[in-house]
C-alpha cells in the first residue's frame, strides 16, 4: 500500500520511520509546568463547556464546526500560544491553527475506529496530557468484503502509536484522511512490536502500561476551514457517490397502486385476504396507518423480540418511513404501502439476526457491510462511513430501529433514482421542483 505525502523539512528528524510517511512524533514538546497549566485551564472551564459522549467527554474551542464549515470564535490565550507554536513548524502549510478539541478519556474509556471527516483534513496535531494514550490504526472497511472473509477489526488493524504525556503527534494525508484511528477501552495497554514509534516513545515490546488515575486528555489542534468550505464539501459529497454503480443496488419493487376496495377484495389471494384482516385491525376503520399508529404497531411487535436491541421506534423515524413509502402523498400508508413495508421489515429482520453473529442484539461496525450487502445494498467505503455516523452509536453499533429506518430510506431513495433514470444509464436529471419534492418529503 502506498501512502503519498511530502515530508515537512523542519520535522525530518521526528518522522516515525516504521509508519507510513507524514507521521511525526515529538517527545516532550511541552514541559511539565506547561502540562500542569494546560490541565488547570481545561478543568477550570465551566460545566457547559463540556460535552458528554458515551465513552469520553470533550471541550470545543475556536468555534462550532458545521457540515459547511466553521463559524470561528477567538481562541483563549492559553490555547492560542500552542496553536502558534505548532503552526510555526509548518504543519498547516503556512496557516495558523484555529480550532481545538480537548478529549478526556478516563481509564477504561476509548473510542471505536473512525475518521474525523473532511472539515479537519489534511492534518491533525495532538498534545497528550496527564497519561499515555495508545492510538490504533486500521484500514477502512471495504465494500469487497465477503461472508467467507469478513473484515473484522482484528484483520484490518495495521499499527499503533504510543503517545506519551507532553508529546506532540502530527498526522497528515492518508495516515489521517484514509486510515481509521481508535483507542481501546481498557485500563492497561500492552505494548507490542506493532507500535511504530517504540524507541522515540521510550518503551519496548512487552511493557504493560497502566493508564493514569488522572484522566488523560488529548488536545487535538486543527486548521479548520471557515464557511467558504461549502463548495469544496459539496464537491467531496459528489465524489463520494460518483463511484457507485446504481445497477449494483437491488431496491424492492414499488408498492402496488391503490385500487377500489371492491376490486381488490374480488382479486385477492387467500394470503392477501388474511393480511387485509390483520391490517384492518391495526389501522382501524379508515384503513390507513398514520405515523403515530405505525410507531405503536412497530413498538408493540418489537417488544416481543428480546433478541433485537432497540430504543424503540420514535415518532420522527416513523414519520420518515411513512413519507418515503407514501406513494400518493396522503401522509398515511394504505393497505398495499403498509404490506410492502411490512414484507421488507420481515425480510430485513431475518438479515439482521443472521448477521448479528455475536448475538448482542445489535449489528457492529464489522458486521454491517455484509448485512447491507445481503439486503441488496453494497456500499462504498465513504458512503458506508457516512451511514455509520448517521445511524450508529459512538461505538459503531446499529440497533434494530435505526437499521430498519436506514434501510427503508436507502431502499426508497434507490427506487426513486431508478424511476428517474429513464435511460438506465446511471444518471438522472431533475429540476428544482422535482428535487425539493424528492428531498423535503422523505
């Protein structure tokens, strides 16, 4: 595997030789007094400055990043001096760092393999405070995964970097933009020969490092692009979806159109008649299912399946499901629309249970590619990572209600695309009215 990238002249002596290029590790970048001062400032911040996540908490300084860029705010002096010191090394191509994330990991806490997203590319610089951290790096999950050769976290693992207190780590290019990085949730780290910076980190294979009782902190410093980033991000999104073959997706056939009740009853099979009776009991006299009714139906049924982990279907997810299945824009599901949704849920439930290989009740990040492929949707790496961010928890696990909500939307969007792809050439042309109808009611 090749890792392109130009070495920074001023940092040549800090290159980690056993890692891909553009990885720099500078031990003792700050003094013990500077470390103590930084920690004091971090913990002097008000409670409202902290954001509590599932396995860590963080502070955000310099502005709040948005999908289209960041509305900047002035950094405090105690952070600005380190941004300027790091920028003077040439890490940000002549720009000055303007955004800082302070991540606090207590012993036993960690974060699943992930990427930080294009807003922070191509460089991240990290100062470690309070305790060591062992960063693990992984190849991204590939759409070429097969059931015979699943891409587990173990076989995607490449290397680790040991980040000692007061050190500076700089990651650029593929090492930051392509590979995933994570931290194991453990109290002790076993140093192996897969740690690429053993000598400069002052450790050796076989060392067992206990994470300090003082919560370690990672101060991540970036040059975060401002709001003019919008065009670049949109271009990046186009790149994400442009290398997908629409013919590889297998959305379900659209639900049958509504028919007069008398005609339907005369031409139905015994199975359809039986399902219609059940539907009438669920839907009531109006023979239509609203989002609230759908939520009650699904949550009542799912409560009987202890092997499926779920927080319950929310009203918002049920509104979304109704809108993408509502072929006649009534705001409710008729018999054929509901039957179509119901059959899909049963089919996807079987896929979910099959690919929940550890019987945890959720599908983990390593299990998701095969599950989506079995449901008819092979995804490329970037789109798959976007879906994980949208529908999975911080550990990369997708529970049943999010899994169904994601597949219902994915199925409907692919079906809409194939309908609009009149020439069957993998491209569509829509005007603004069609675009708004497609995106706003979904």
